[in-house]
């Protein structure tokens, strides 16, 4: 079995980047980082909640496919792992800056 199309397509990435630029073009750049961080954390939380909801519906016997439950759980897991790694890098960068001598 040959697996293809796992890498993001450049056209899709360019489209997403241009949409993000349009959304944040007229805002204060000092507030963008905090707002973006808060928005992304809310998205991770929404993925976790969606995964929990689908899991509960599946166990309750509602009409939910197993593969949908597994995909939602994996998306939530990957998003959480990425969030933790980003947090670790931010803490590491902060510690490195605090060790700099002026």
C-alpha cells in the first residue's frame, strides 16, 4: 500500500496564511501574540470537548461511527501534544533570555 498526500499542500498553506494575515492585518501587533495564543488554546479545548462528546455518544449507543470517535480522539491528542511542546519551547526560551547577562 502506497501512502501519499500526507504532507500539507503548499497551495493550502498559502491559502491559510493569507486568511490569517487578512484577519490580523488591522490589529495591534503587540496584542496579536496573546490573542492568537488564547484562540489556539480554545481550539485545542474544543477538540478535547468534541472528542469527549463523541466518546460519550458512542458508549451511550447513539448513531456515531467508531472511526469518527477514534479520529476525534487522535486529533485532540495530537493537538494537546503540540500545545505541550510549544509551551516547553516558550519556557525554554524564557529561561534562556533570563540567563543572559546585560
